[in-house]
């Protein structure tokens, strides 16, 4: 004969109920242990006997599983907060790096502009020197087309241009100095005029 099917309902006899509880509790803990072993899961079971006595089984232990279960919402909030903070820090770091790259780009553009201005000034100086060298002649030659004698004359013209620039700069500096001195020095009092005015007033 096969096993007789037991009707699932509360056992009325207290002694039988206690025996049933002990057997079923042992079977429940055994199944929980098998589940943890076979599936590599964390399992926690807490049971109170009909008399109110607690029994528990935990893998690895009941305390850690209960703490994990009760604080799961807090863990999610902490994880979300940490992820948000990490994202903000990453955004700030990326913004700082982008600002630094923009600053470097602006510096490079400024340097290129300065070099362009220097090149234009140099070209103008060479053109002026060639004008001095050619004596107002509209004929234009490249430096590669000039001979040794012409290059020496061009060198002299460049030196003359440099001296003119230095002379002009000196004149401008002297004018600026005189202007500053004239603004800083107050005119002396007219002692002679004051003396004459005083004498006239006394005679009157």
C-alpha cells in the first residue's frame, strides 16, 4: 500500500500537534539546507512552536539574512545615492577637463595670431627696406633673385630702417617723459608780481 494522504488541517490534540511540529520543523530545516547547498543561496527560516518557543535555521546565519532583508530598501537608496554622487563627480571632472582644453585652444589661437602679426610686421619691414634699397623704384624682386651686391645693400637698408625705428622710439619715449614731467611739476609762484602788487597797495 502507498502512503496515506494526510488531510492538511490543524491537529486538535496538543501532544500530536507537538510531535507533528517537531517532525515538520526538522523536514523544513532539511529542505532549507538542501536549497542553500544546491543553489548557493542564502536561506533563513524562523519558526515558533505551538508553545511559543522560537527555532531558526540560517545559511550563513539568521542574523545576517534578517538584517539584509530588513535593510534592503536602505541599501537600494544608498546604492542609488552613491551612483548619483559618482555621476556628479564624473560630470564635474569632465567639465573641468573640457574647460582646460578650451583654455589651451584659446592660448594656441592667441599664439598663432601673435605669430601672424609678427610675420606681417616682418614682411612690412622687409618691404620698407627693399623700398629704401630700390630707391623708390616700383620694380619688385624676391630675395632669392638678388645678387651678393644687392643683398649687401639690402642689409644696409635693413640696418638703416632699424636705426630709424630706434630713433623714432627714442623720440616717442622722450616726448612721453617730458609730458609726464610737465604734468608733475607745478609752475613756480610769481614772487616779483606779488611784490609789486603789495607795494602798489601800500602806496595807495
